[in-house]
C-alpha cells in the first residue's frame, strides 16, 4: 500500500513558482515531479492551477492597437484603384 501525498497549489516549492513566473510550464512540472515524487498528470494539474495566479500576465489588447477606420478605407480604396487600372489596361483593344 502506497502512502498518499496531499499537496495544494499553495504548498508548491519556490522553484516551481519561479519557473511559472518565468513562463516555463514544462520546467515547473519537471521540478514538481522530482521534488514531490508524483505522477505527470497530478503535477500538470497543480502547475496549471498555479499558472492561473502566478503565470505571466497576458497582454490586454488595446483599442489603439487596432487599425483605424480611415486606414482600412484607404487600403480598400487603393486596392480598388489598382484592380480598376489593371482591368482598364488589360481590356483596352
């Protein structure tokens, strides 16, 4: 009969938390498996849970990052003029 180890995401070693903060998920799983002698699936679940609170923040898309309406209109107009010029010169007798 094997002994059962109960560990929560709050009891993770500091090396695991450090790897998570650096964005190295696989490394964090390896460290946790070696230090706590647990299986891959259990280590992955714990690291995934800790990733939500300690993982690197995702950049929130900004409105300024989106192309403006004027830029889209100008590109569309430019493409239309290129197609119109190509049609004109290719269909000319």
